[in-house]
C-alpha cells in the first residue's frame, strides 16, 4: 500500500508508519492523513491569486521519479514538477502554483500558465526562466506583451561550452563583470565589449551572445534595486530543492 498525493506516490504507508513512530500510528490513520493532505494541496493549487499584483514571476522545473496510481500503471516514471513563484512590488514572495506532467512540452507549460491567469494572476511585467523551448513557446502564447528575463546563470553555463576548462573561470568572472555596471547603458556596452573579446578566441560565442542579448539583459529595464533578484532563477532553484 502506498500513499498518493494528487496521483503521485510519496512513500509506502509502511515507510510512513515507521517514520511517524512505528506501531503508534496505524496504516489506516496514515492513509487518512494522506487523504487530508491531498485535500489541502488541492485547495492551495486552486486558490485565487487576485489579492495582489505580482510584477515578477519565476518559472522553473525539476524532474522526480514518482509512482503513478495503479489505475495508471503503477510504474515508477520520471515526471516534470513545475513551480511558479511570484514577487510583489514590495518584494514579498509567494508560491503561486505547481503542477506535475509527463514532460516540459509547450502544451503542458501553456496549460499551467493559463491556469494561473484564470485564478486571477495579474500585473505581470517580467517572467524569469531558463530557455527551455516548450516554456519559451508557451510564454509567447500565454503572456503576450510580458518581458522575458533569460536566466543569466543558465546562459553562462552554456556560454562556457566551447571554452577550455583551464580558462573557464576567467571567462566566467569576466562575464559576471557585465552585471556589475551601474546603468543599463553601461551594462549593454560591457556586454558588447565582452562579446567581441570572447569571439576573437571562440568564434561560436559571438552569435550566441548576439542572439541572447535582449533576453539576458531584460532586467536592466527595471529598478536597479530589483535587478540582483530578477536576473536569474536561482531563488526558485533553492526553493524547489527545499520543497522537493
């Protein structure tokens, strides 16, 4: 017997009984707790989001090995767990939603994003995420007119692909200096200068930085005091690790 929360097996009831004190709690009691948890999670995932505006939205995903319900095969499979975190104009953070799907394709992401809007999500000005093709395609459909900040951390990892390991740290530190500039104009100028320097040694980097410039530097259009928090998805990576 296993405990399911929204169709996903968490742990076997035997394991949960042991974790919660052995014979002091019966299997039926653990099953009841799981049923109550499922109801609580359901209410959280469908609650209204119109109590405040969220100008910044972080989107990210992780993959977990989970067991489907017996009616769906009862097999252990890899599934995508997507999480949306909103930030208000005051800087308050709130988990807006999460969902589980077979993959991060456009259809899944679009349904997830539209569900947030249907629950009242409003005031979105910037979405921060990686460059997953399904997510980017869904954003263009579900959040038209909203700016997209491409996570600079994910971008930097890809930027280092053609760079020899012995020079990777120098390249990474040089790239980080772009974001230390005081104004949007200075950031853009530093980007162009760094791009030209890198392209001399690694020609593939030139077109890669050209294509990504607008999205990686989208944060510069927002208040300077917000920039360090909106140029990457690092906060939601930490959140996902702690939650999942």
